[in-house]
């Protein structure tokens, strides 16, 4: 068997669920927007929202990790 040639993106499911609730689109459509398969104003808005929420979650995890290390 050869190695996998296609790289798959892994998106934060919690963020996708929040975006689904906020915008009312399907998870499949949200993934297509993030991947760049869809163009327009709404997909750009979805990408921005996803990035903001993803950065916030990474920051929160880092802060919590640092506080646990100091204890």
C-alpha cells in the first residue's frame, strides 16, 4: 500500500455546530465554504467567523494549559 496522497482538513466540530446554529447552513456547506469551494460574501463571512472562533479556542486552551503547568 502506498501512502495517502490526499490531505484532508480537520475542522473543529464545535465551531461548525455553532456556525450552523448562527447561520442556519448545513455542516457540509460550511465545510465547502471553509475549503474554498464556494465563493461570495457569505462564505467569506463564514471563514472570518470560523477563524475568530478557532483562534479564541486555541488561546483559551493555551491559557488553561499554562495555568495548569504553574500549579
